[in-house]
C-alpha cells in the first residue's frame, strides 16, 4: 500500500511546516529517482560494506588467526589416519612379527595423540571462532543502534522501526552465519586445494597443470554465482524488511486494526509481501542449487577428461600407472569441497547483501551533527535562574527552498516563561525544535547564554534544554523507570517528589504495584493523560535550565491541567521556559506571549498587555473564554 | 531503562512445560504436509546421490586396474564415458535435491508466517497488552528461518546419515565383528551424551531466542520513542540498555558455543579413539596372522567413510534442538486462543430477536461490569454496574476523572473487550449476539491516540469506509476530510491525499493525526460513533470549526464522546459522569454543572468532592 508514494515530505514536518510541505519534496533524492527510503535502498558508498567487515574483524585479528591455526592443525590430525594405516602395515606388522614392540608403542601413542588433538582442537576452534564471531556481532549491533540513535527525527520518520529492526536482527544474523560457517568452510576448501594441487604437480607436471586449468571454468562459475546470488540476496533482504515493517505496524496499531476491521485487508496485503519474500527467498536458494549443479558437472567432466588423457598417456607409455592411480584419487579429493565452497559463498553473499544494507544505514549522516570541539556552557549564576536564549538572525527552511521561518531575532531572558500561540502551521513547533536542536537553523545562530547550540556537546545540551512533546510514549519497564528516564541517577525519593509535584503520585500509587508497576503488565495501562503526566514528571526530574513544553498538556483533563499549572508555578521558577499551548489557560500565567502567524512573530508582550491591545491574542483569548464557559 | 523488566512474557514462558524436541518438531507436520512428497523425494535423492558418490571411486579403481593396466584404449574410452555419465548424473542429483526443497521449504516458512500474522490479528487486545511486539516479530523472522533451515538440512541429513551409519555399522560387524564392536563401542556413550546435550542446548537456545526478542523490542521502542530519547538526550542510556541486552545475547551465544564445542569435540574424539583402537587391535591381529592386511585396509577405509556422518551429528542435533525451541516459541503464540470470528457468542440469534422487542433503541449499557483479564483477583473491577442509555441519534458525553474508566468503557462498544457481566445493546440487539465483525461494522471509533499507518492519507481515512461500491469515491473522502477540517492541510501536502504519512503517521503533527483519525471514524457514516477525546490536540480556532462540522454528523448518529473540556461536552445532548467505574450522574452540561460538585470540579478545575484522591489532595491545599 505504500507503493503509491514515491516522494513524501522528507524532513520532520510538524504542525507548523505543512504550509511549505510542497517545497520540501525530494531533499535527499533527485526528483526523478525512486525514493531511496521507500525502496529500502539507501546509497552505499562503493566498498563500504567491505570496509565495514574489515573494521569489524580488525580488532579480533589475533583470535581469528588462532582459530585458523587450530582448524589447520585439527585438519592435519584428522587427516592422519591413512598415514597411520600405512605405518601400521609397513612398520608395525613386520616389527611385531619380528618380536619388536617399539613401533606398536609409537602407533598407539600417535593414534591417541591424533585423536586427542582432533577432538581438542575441534573444541578449541568452535570456542575461539564463536568468541570472535560474537564479539563482531556485538560490535556491529552496537554500531547500528548507536548510529540510528544519533540520526535525526527526519531520518526515523522515513526509515521506520521495522527496517531498523530488520537491520539489527535478520541482517546481523546473516553475518553471524558467515562468521560461524564461513571460516571453517573457507579454510577446509583452501587447504584441500593447496595440498592436492601441490601433490598433483609433484606427481606429474602435466596432470597438475590440467587440474589447475580446470580451475578457470570453475572460477568463472563462482564469479557468476556471486553476481547472481548477490542480487538475489539484496532483493531478499529488502523483502524481509518489508515483511517486518508490515508486521510491526499491525502490532503497534492493533486497536485501530481491529476497530476498523482491517484484518482481512491486512491478511491480503501481508500475504502479498510474504509471498514476494517467499519467491525471492526461493530464488536465492535456487541460485545455490544452480551453482552446485554447474560446479559439480564441470568438476566431474574435468575429472573424466584428465583421467582419459592420463590413461592415454599410460597406454602410450608416457605416464606410470601408479601415478595415474594416485592422481585420480587425489583429483576426486580436489573437487570434493566444491560444495562447501558453495556454502561459504552462499553465506558470504547473504552476509554481503546484509552488510551493504547496514553500511547504507551507517553512511547516513545525522542532519544535526555533534561538534568536533564542544564548548562548555558558562557556570550557572546562583543569583540568576535559568539561561538566556537568543535567536540571532535565524532563518529556517528546507534545503529545496520554502521558508518556514523567515529571518528573525528573538531573545528570551533567563528565568522567564514565554508562551507561543498561533494557529496550526504558524511555526510554533519549528521554533521549539530549533531551540531543542532537533534541527539546525538554515541561517543564523541559536545561543544559550551566548554559546551557539551547535558548539555544545549532546550531553551538555540535553542537561540544559529538555523538550516535552505531546506524544507520551512509554518504554517497557516500570512507571518509575519511565520517570527516571529524565535523570537515570535519580533515586526513588527524587522520582516520587517529581511525580508528586506534577500531581501524578496519587494515580501511580493506586496502580497494582505502585511505582514498580510494569507499564505493559497487569493494570499498567495508562490513559493518554496519565502518560502525559509521567512525561511531565520525567521533565521535572531532568531539572533543565531551559524547559520546552510542546502541547504537553493536550490530553489532560481540566483538574489535571490545573494541577500541572499550579505545579508549574513552582516548577518553572528558576528556569527559562517556552510553552506551546492551544489552551490559553496554560498561557495566562506566562511572563510573555509570542503570537506567531505564517512563521513570523506578529505580537509580543505580557498577556495582559496584549489583551489590552486588542490584537490577535486578544481575539484568541475571547474565543477561548467563550469556549470554556 | 533497566533491562530486568524488559521481558514481559518471560514468566509465562518459562512456566510452560518443556516438551521433548521431537514432539515440538512434530507439530510442524500440518505445515510440512503439503510438501511432504517433495521432501521425501529429496531424501531419496540424497541417498541415491551418496550411493553414486561411492560408485565413482569404484569406477576409477576399475578403470585403473582394468583397461589402463591392460593398455586397452577402447576400454579407456568406455571408462571415461562412464565416468562422465556418472559425474553428470551426480551433479544433477545434487542439484535436484536442492531444487526439490528450495521452493517448498520457502513456502513452508511463508505459510507459517502468514498463519502467525493472521493469528495475532485475531488475538484479543489483552494479549497484545501483554506481549511486546518485538517478541512476536522475532518469532515471525528468526524462529521461522531456523525452522526452514531445519527442514532443508538437519531433518534430511539426520535421516540420511542415520541410515548410512546403521548400514555402515552392520557392514563393519559383518566384515570383522570383533573390530566392528571396538569401533562401535562409543555409540552408546555418544548417544547418552547427545541426549544430555540436546536438553541443555535446547534451554540455552530458548534463552538466546527470547533475548533476541527482547533486543528487537528495545530497537523498536528506540524508534517509536525517539522524540523522548532525543528530547532528554537519553540516547546514551538507551544505548547502554541495548548494549546490556546485546551482551546478554552474546553471553548466551557463547554458552551455546561452549556446549557445541564440547559435544563436537567429544564427537570427534571418541570415534577417533575407537578408530585408533581398531587400528592397533587389527594390526596386532594381522601380525598374528588372524587377519589379512587387505581386510584391515578395507575395514578401515569403510570406517573412515563413516566419519563425516558421525562427526556431523553434533551440529545436526544442535540445529534440530534450536529448531525445536523455535517451534515451541512459535506455537506458544499460535496456541493462544483467538477470539471467535463470525458467529455470535454466548446467546443465540433467536433470543436476540426476542430481545430486540424488549430493549430500546440506541446504545444501552445494562449492569455492565468489566475486569481486565490479567487484573489481580482482589483488585476492584475497572467498571461495575454501569447503566447508561444513549438514545438513538443522541450524543452522550462521557466525563470522568483520569483513570475513572472512560477509555475502558469506550473499548467495550466495538468489542475490543467484552464485559465480564451485564450487557450492551445496539439498537436493541445484544452486542454479545453480534459477531465482532458486525459490531465493528456498526461502530466507528476515534481513539485517544490517533494511530495512523504508513500509507497515504486517503488510505488511512478510507480504512473506516463502509464496504460498498461507493466506499472509495472521492466525494466520500472529501466529506470526511471536511468534517475533520483536514481538507486544507491535506491539500497542502506534496501529493495531497496521496501523500504518505510515515510510520504511525509520525510525519504529521498531533493535531493533524487527530483530525485524520476523526475523518477515519466518520467516513463510513456509522450508526454508532465512539470518540475518545477527539479534539484534544487542536487549537481553539480549529477546534471550533471541527465542532461546527461535527455537529451535523452527530445530529444523525448515536454517539458516545469522551470529553475533558466544556467545549467538547457542548457537542453532546447529555453528559454522563463516570466516577470510580460507575455512572455517577447523567444530565445536561448545565444541570450537572449546577448539581454535581465532582462534575463542576472536572469542568472548571475548582475543588470538588469525590473523584480521585488527587483532586482531594489538590483541593485541600
């Protein structure tokens, strides 16, 4: 159902930017190209996935080498049996018949050693390679997660959680298969090829050359398999993500799904995505089948041809019979691991496709970058609460044009509470987002006590500026955990104090397990209003110098809102606050009101003064008065 | 966030009795049944192919010993021809086996995923309240992948290798029973070890899969809650929580690897020791003249040929064990009883017809009690003894303090939950006699949280359209958008109503989402309308315009509107006050404002009596 759109608004639109939405299309992607997000094909710089794999493996070079060594020795020990048989028959039997026990002791010792080595090294190899593999996966998962968290809202609004889940789970899983099986297969194949080719050359240069020549068509086959299966796996990875996106979305919107009887329509839509996944999955598996047939046929044909040629040479006296006999046996062993090569290539291509997707994600640059040399905020003056906020010649628009906020200057004195009102689309939320540095201004600077926000480290900025939005999402965990998100170091007493201050304490203690109620477990269902209160408590606990409230009270009932307002008197004292509210009841207590219209601040002053002036605010106020009476 | 509380369904999970791996895997049969012929053929092909692999060396031996040794050129050509033929046949059989299972196993995986998706959509809302979506998702992806792999590889090769080992064992015993016994001596201890391993590995594999599910949940929440994480600069603690879980996954995976290493090591060691013992014993016997050297060589080469089948058992069992765990996890969800579809529950249609006569029209609640299925037994029900009559065409506002049960009450009307006692009638028909499908066709809802889907504006709105020939007529959409005062902002979107709204509609503002959700509710001109605080995110002007447009719709619809503010209440003809799970008062807004202190408190913010403790506390200050 999402295929109809190729070009949706690219950047964090909010209520205040829709008027310009038409100008914001195709920011990152040329207009004629299909949308990269829609197709799940973020541009990946050339060689990025290989570089990624390299950087992941580099720290574990030692362990990988040790695992390889263990495997080499293990193979040697495991392959020793034919030699032991030869030794037994040629040396031990005659010695025993002659009454000598020495060679028998040697045989027993070597046999036991080989058995122990084969078993022990197998054990060591599995452990070493698992350790290296798991460390790589841990590293990769962490990188995906950290990077995605660093990316901006604009990214997440388009990428969807389903795709990110797909990257962090199924795509990582593909790499894990490569790491778990790949090394073993690769070493076995390489070892066999090297060993057998060398022996063949030693036996007869002609036969050796012939065997080497047979590698040419095999190599071509491998190459074409690589190309084809790469394509197949890329397509499959995209299809997997599409299935996951659909699945998550249904789960997260289960109530509307049920209420609007979407089950059947969803079944059909999911079945379509799922059968596409099935087809592409089958395609990928069949590529392997095709490779196995091709390589096996080429190998067997080469074997037949070489044996024929050898036999002909034996018949004409050019080759010793024993050499041919040995060579044919070895040739068979040379071609045996071809399937395992296929297994390796398969795992490799699957992992490569996934790595490419991951590399594409990691190549996305955050639109709001961390400073390279962060500055610290000046220490807060004890006599002067809050911090001073200033917008210097700020202009904001999206890259393709379309100004949301024309150039303006604005200073918010430290410790004042400033309310912003205006109709939908006036630019209120954009103003708030600039202050919270969800976006950077196109032009000009936003400063906090004179320091440009862009020069502050993320941690410093978030200590100073906190934004509470109307989306009161709760994370799984307890109510206390959710409040503690505001300040992870807070103890229970501090959490309760914050909840009490905002009027959330009573409903929380009424929950089955009070503050320890799991928000997803029994009785943990909170109403939208209750969730907003939790969000407020979270903000209080964070104790920032600048607090931004963007429609943070929309779902509260009137007593709840009143309680919050009463609390705000105390809470906002000592902070600089920017309030965006549709309900003017919240605005009345502000020191200053800004009225915005079409991205401009059209009125600015104390609430009472603005009412007296009889402008827009006065009109809004009248309308609100009649609505509450 | 702490990680200890992540796994919401963990307690239930570990409580389940662990069935044996075989029984878990046998449950796959209904899904495997359609492809059983293909799988059996593939198994036969695998056996034939492995036989051919044995024949090729024999032909080589014959070629070298016969025609080549005798300088017989014609025979050499013949042998070469045989070799080529066999080689091509072998290649084709190898390919055939893979081709046979490729599409069918992909189909099994897809069928199981489809079944899971269908099922979770039909599970009660209470189930979804309890389960994190990451856990469900990981079942639909990682677990199913494991199951497909099991069908392709371990299932087939445990069979083929088992047969090979059995036949090989018999041949070995037949050739030289004493050496054969020595060689087969480790079989019993190995089997015992494997079964111990199987049980242990199954447990750890289970933990690993559960942890991946938890990890999935964190990733998902980190995106859905990105505004909060960014607003509070908490990506570090979020990343820490993620890292802890990822570390836990790693620890479990390493434990798996340790188990696998042990079984694999022993699986290599014991047969090697037995082989060495047989070699030493055989050598002594050869020296004593009890055995010919040729027999010993033949015996040992056969034993060597059995090595891969024996060695592979360790990881084949590990894969099977993981697959059994995945099957358990999958069926855990599939075994959850779905809500019935189609037929009415509890009462028969005949009884319903009789009741239609008796009950009045409109939306009637009679003695409705509701207790959440997972609520503690001693907790009071969320709703008790609710009696309320919304007359046909009437709009009833539902007002109550936070937590008084308003949203719960509204969830009963579209049968998202069913009352635990009492009944609800829609135009005289007992809701319980209607199928959920019918009930939801009659009732449209705008939820407190306006969740949209990542589809176009039009698709999101028309979701609520009645099924019918004119359901997706542009005029239908236009009317709905007009009622919700969304025409203007939708027209300003890059592709107007065809514009996508992003995940959960997050690329729109709260007010815009709310208006689209409202449009979705009214687009189908439903008989009954349930609106949960539908105007909370709108500014005063927009709210006034939506109210004006909504009035026309409400004039002809029986509606229940949850309201927090006087402006919303004024949409209604009458108001019901919900207090502590009961209807405390019904009347007009002005009536209640005058007569009911709690209502007055809720509507004006002044001190009131009753209600929740919070108001009392605040009021006393």
